[in-house]
C-alpha cells in the first residue's frame, strides 16, 4: 500500500475519533445539565455531565495557577507533534502501531479542542461499583487509553527478532522512500 494512501487511513481513524468525541460532547452538553446524571446501568454506569479543568482524571484541576491551562495546551501540542512525527515516519503498513497512534492522535485532538475553546474538557462517562467510582472520562480519553494499551501490549509481548536479524535469518525491514 502506498505511503500516501496509508497516511489517509491513519488520518481517517484519527478523524473518526475526533468526530465521535465532538459529537458525543455536544450531545451531552445539549441534553444533560452540568452536574446532572442519567443512569444507564444501575449500580455500574451513568452519563454525568461534568467538566475537567485539569489533565487526565482531574490531575491539576485544583491548581490555582492561571498558567495551568497554558501548560496543559503546551503539553497537548507537544504530544501531538510527537505522535504525528511517529505516524509520519513509521507508516509502512496499517499495523497495530499505526492504529494505536491514530487513536491517540484523534483523542489528543479532541481534548485539545475543548481546552483551547473553553479552558476545560467535557467528561461524561461514569463507571462505578458501590462506593468505588472511576473518574469520569470521554471518548477522547478512551481512544488515548486504548491506543496506549495497544502500544504497551506490543512492547511487552511482541516477539523479539533482533537475534534473527543479527544472524541474517530475517531481513531487516526496508524503509520506503518518501
């Protein structure tokens, strides 16, 4: 598959994540007043309209610093640059790495969009069991976590071919010219 076509697929995946994230946040904002909930599965799952002025799971949301949002936007942009560079350089095939990085890219764009426009992120997925409540999150957060999990599984469980490369059993992968 030509690199340009592959990059379109990667951007399509990121775009679908971004579109689903934006649409879901818009629906929640229009249908559920801030801090209200709709029970979906009693004792397990609610849709709860909340905002998060911090990072993942509300980290730094209580920070009194006015620079908090600037730093969060800066680190989001830095992450986007790194993920985009990895995708641009390593798109030899639509593999699990490219898919994972596409999910992360779309999720990071979704949360960055919120931070830039309103200074906070809209969260609405609330899971709980009894008194144990998972911090609210959104579609973008889910895509980022799923993408990171795929990358971790690859790192931890991918077969190691370096000895085979050194012994000449497996040819080194060639990089496509851009």
